[in-house]
């Protein structure tokens, strides 16, 4: 490990411990309106950096964070950061952020806090991992099919489903099937019953569960700041945010809700739909199987 990487990890570990200790024992004080106003007057004008909806936390250094803050303080919907926060829903409706609300959130949360939290999220993002296009879309959210218990059933013997994971049967590519009405989906979801060892295909699953956001470990490489920022401004700050995680706090689904919680309150507990043992079969293979399970239950993998 290089000296610079060692220093970064030591600084991050100190920050994690200080957050867990200080934020719980000493609640942060909100920025005073007068101080926030003065700071806004003294801040530099934005330079017009073209943030996009694909701007990743891991790319934000101090200069880019300064530009982010400067653009937010304009309260001008036409500047790049607010355009990057706009999104189109499944019905084709465009949703724009409220620039005044974003600026108010920044002043209330405190620039120093937001700066540090952006850096922590960025430092946690793995240099190598799976992009969103290869991450599972699992039951639980309102737009998903099936139930979290279906995932548990698929990973453990004795129920209706049981995939063949111990023998390292490769799952199909994403979106090969999108319904249990598909014979291929049925074959995949019940193959563990037919391998001659009816009880060997077992992966531990804890339905429910929670942990402090600051302990979360992302597995996705592209965590988009404009998306998470919009969620943070709308109040996502822990609780039942609809995520999946490993039993070692690795985030499997719900990365942007986790990142929004990190921006608002890193010590807030994240409530999960389920926590899954990713060590037995390995992180990569298990994620691919979870993607296929989500597909079989009717949840199409999102490629962006």
C-alpha cells in the first residue's frame, strides 16, 4: 500500500470514529441565517463546470466541491447542477429541483459537513466493482415485484424456490427472463432442488436488519451525486430506506438512498429489507445470482 493511500485510509478511519462518537453525543448546530448569508456573499462566482446526471461522487475534489456550492448558491435552475438534478419519470414527466430548497439545505446542513461527507462517500466507492447495469433490482420498493422473503426462499432450501449456488452454476445474463411464467425462470429458481443435494444450497439471509450509514460499504462504482443530492434535499436520512446489504454492511441495492443518508446524517441507521451473507459464494457470483433472482421475480435490471 502506498504512503498516500495509507494516509487516506487512516484519515478516513479517524473520521468514521469521530462521526460515530461526536454526532451521536453532540448534535450538530444549524448554520445561523446571518452567517449563511455572509458566507454566500463572500463565495466565488461559479465557473460554469458542466455537471451532468452522471457526475460521480468519487470525482469530486475540493475545487469541484467549491464549484458545486457556488452553483447551488445561484438558485438559478439553468445552471448545470440543477439541470443535472432534473429527471424524467417512467411516465415521461420531467421533475426539476427547487433551487431555493437546495440552497437552504446546504446552508442548514453546513458546507463543511457536506464537503466532508461528499469526500467520504467518494473514498468508499470501490475502484473496481459492478456498475449499476449489473446490480440487482430486488423486491421491496413500491415499483418492484415479489417480496423480500422470496429472495430468502431462493437462497435457502426447504421452500418453493432454491437456486443452485453452491455448485457454482452460472446465472444467466441480466434480463434473460422477467417473469416466473417463463420456463427458464422456473428452471433457474428451482434448480437447487434437482442437483441431488437438496439441502446444500444455503446462503444466510436476515430479513430486516439495520446499521449506521457511515459503516456502509458500497459495491457499486457509479454513485451519482446529483441523484443523491436530490434525495437528501427531499429528506432521505436513514430509517426504512429500502436497501439490501450484506451481513458485513456492504450495500447491495439502495446505493443512492445510502449516499443521501450520508449527506444528511452519517450516523443514522439504515433499515434494510434483508441482509445477505455474501462471503459463502463470493461477492461477485452472489450479486449475479441476486440479479437473476430479481429478474425471475419480474424486476428488470436498470442499465442507467
